[in-house]
C-alpha cells in the first residue's frame, strides 16, 4: 500500500506499534518531507515527549487495522478520528503552516 509516492513512513505512538491500544485512533497530516508521509497517528492522550512518535511503515499500521487504509490517502492538512462504527475527517489548515 502506498500512501503518497513512496513516502510510506509515518510517526506512530508506541501504543499502536506495540498493539496495546484502545479506541479511538487519532491522525493528522503535515506536508510530506524527507521521505515521510507527514502522518502522525496515535491513541490515548497526545504527548509532547520527544519519543512519543516512532517511525513506522504505514503498511504495518494497515496490517494491524485495515480500516485505516483509506484515511492514509487523505491529503496534507487533514485530521481524522476513527473507531469501530465512527469516523470523522476534517481539514486543519494550521497543519500546512511552516
């Protein structure tokens, strides 16, 4: 699965990577840069800790939760909130600011 011309890396919370997470899943997308997709995806409370987000291939996230695949195709400047039976997507222009 390619989310944006080979930029398949995203920032994921340890809870997602270690498969110790609860719903909902939050996501936001900055413009892609340096070989990354610009996506940051997490569960639980967002933290400002330097190690909160870890690099992870988008394909691993989609293997874990196939329902997120279509959301990772959304353009930069997008946020989402996803849980079984619930999906909310909205634009956030502040994500596009440098």
